[in-house]
C-alpha cells in the first residue's frame, strides 16, 4: 500500500471522505503548482467543506421530496375518505 493510500485511509477514518477520494489529484496539483503546506491544507479543507455542502443539499432535496410526497398521499387519503 502506498503512502498516499495509507493517508487516504486515515482521512476516511476521520470521515473526511471527500479529501480521501481526491487526495492523489490534489497532491499532484500541489506539487505541480509548488503550493505551500498552508495552501495545500486550505485546498484539502475547502474540498471537504464543498463536498459536504453538496451532500447536504442533495439530502435536503430528498427529504423535501419525500415530505411533499407523503403530504400529497395524506391529502389524497383524506379526499377519498370524505
């Protein structure tokens, strides 16, 4: 197992899956652009924050859709009962 794979596994253990999934690309970009450690850390954290925000929006949309569907089904049951 490579050092990058080991590091990605550690990020997964911390539940930083977005960092873990994109670690090889981000490290390659950091090396190519000669980023400082601070800039690399900032990019990794920004990647995790953006990924979590996207997941949160997707989950909220599913919840809203489900809630709307359940409300519609309830309204139908009430209208059929009357």
